[in-house]
C-alpha cells in the first residue's frame, strides 16, 4: 500500500463507517503514518491535553471521538466529505502549538496553524482546491463557537461568515465538544443555539 491508497482507504472509512475510529486506531502503527504528511496525524498521540477539558487524554484520543460523533451526523452536512475530513484534521495544529503555561497545557492558535497544516496535508493527495479550501476554513474557524459563546476577544464573526458556512461550523463544533469524556449533550446543544443566534 502506498500513501495515496491509504488516503483513499481513510476517505472510504470516514464516509462509510458508523465508527471510523475502529479503522483509524487499526492503522495507527502503520509505517506510512510515520511519514509525511500522515505524521501530522501520527503526532496527535504525542500531544497531551488539559485533563480538565479533555479527560480522554491526548489529541489522537479526542480526534477519533470527534470523528465518531461526526459520522453520526454527517448526513446533516451539505458536504459530508468536507465535514468528515475537517473532523479528522480539526486539531492537527495542536502538536506544534501545545505548551505548558503556568502549569496548564495550552494550544493557542492551533486553529490557524492547523488550517495551514490541513492545506499542506490535503494538497499532497488532491488538487481539488474547492474541497481543500472548505476543509481548511472549517479547521480555521472551529474554535469560534467557544470564542463567540464566551464573548472572547478572539471571536471573528465577520471573517467566519465571509469564509465559511456557520451551520457547518456549528455541526463541527458540536462534534468537537461532544468528542470528549463526560460531555454534556444538553449544555452543548445550548451552546450551539447561542452561537447560531
């Protein structure tokens, strides 16, 4: 198997499996995952997260949980392929941005760094610029739900609305919030409503 075949296999499982995490976990130790650009996914397991916000552990654990959440609701997306790849790549910027600050693990700007890495990753396998751009924008703005709901200075509603679909961001953000241990369905549904309003 070569890297393009692996990409196609991942794409197939993202779009067709009820729990793509089963396949993703089964290929984690494949030697191709340690080579560029798949090493961007491989490195997710090395990135630890705040046990307060992410008791499930490292970024890989969180990502496969998000992907499984996304698989449940991908039919609500206007483009399930874009949506599922955004779910897989949404935190790809965390390994390079995670630092311990004042005793806490933070990943500032992982959304913007991640959008650059997502473009690099996808451009390795496809020249479909529309597809790449849509995934990249979802990765870029996936943190906006938190920023908007908590009225944080990082909220950038105008740019988000100009560059992507807020309903797709809401769907991805819901999966991001639910893709962690001890998530609260009612609270997260409420956050999505506040964000969309």
